[in-house]
């Protein structure tokens, strides 16, 4: 009877990981939402936004950042409202075992 001795693998037995392959393949995605670069503003749009920013007492960059933040919050609230509506549209759950037993226990005996 010939038994072979098997040793567990040691750390040097494997090739090192390729640092390039370890890079994230989905670099453009953050928490399920794609990063979409905003389009550049035309001169007229830039002037309009600059007036609104000046009226609010902010710089144009801060104004545009706040505007983007508000749009993202509004989209998140809309998605949450849609989820709530979808949840409310589900049919009611049928009564469970204990609920049915309690209901039968409340009924009078006899037929």
C-alpha cells in the first residue's frame, strides 16, 4: 500500500496577482449610478446661470454644484416615492396560520 503525503499549498506556490487586472472594471459606476459628465453650458446658459448665482450671492461654480445636488436629491425622492407607490400597489398578504386559527376560534361551535 503506497500512500502519498500531500502538503497544503504555501504562499510562494502561486503567481502574484497582476496589479492591472485588479483595477476596477466599472470605474464609471458609483453605487449603481453611472457618472455622466454634464454637458458644457453655452454662453447664453452660462450668463443666465451667472445672473441667478449673483442674485443668490454665490459663485457660479457653487451655484451649479448646489443645482446638481438639488437635482440629485429630487431624483432620489422621486425614486423613493415610486418605490412606496409600488409597495402600496401590492395585493394584501393572505392571513397566516395563527390568524386563521384565531379567526376560527372566534366563530361559534356547531353548524
